[in-house]
C-alpha cells in the first residue's frame, strides 16, 4: 500500500540544478531533493523493466516501487549536500 503524506515538502535540492550540469533543453533532468520528513526524492529514468530481473537475490521491490537511474555526475555533485547522519 502506498502512503501519501500531503504535509511533506521539498526542503532543498542536493547538488547543482540540471542547468548547471549541462541540461539546456530540460530533456535530461535527473535531480535529488531532501524532504521535510527526512526522506529523499529522486527524479530519474525509470528502468524498472530492464533492471528488475538483475537485482541481487537479497533485494526486493514492491509493486509500487520503481528502479530509477540517475547519472553519476548528478550523485557526485549531490554528495557534498548529503548529510552524514
């Protein structure tokens, strides 16, 4: 079952905005955000169908979950903004 909390807000972007990472057309805009509930939101490419069967045996995905891919550059630029704890 999906839990949707309408009181959750985006607190901040982690890393540089897509425009600073070379996305001038808005066609490739992976992004990471910290949410007010302490979780993180990811905008990326849905590659669930392609990668689902490749998950390790100890990994699982609920029906409502997706495997989302972001670029290495997106994550590396966000690293400075990801809290240690």
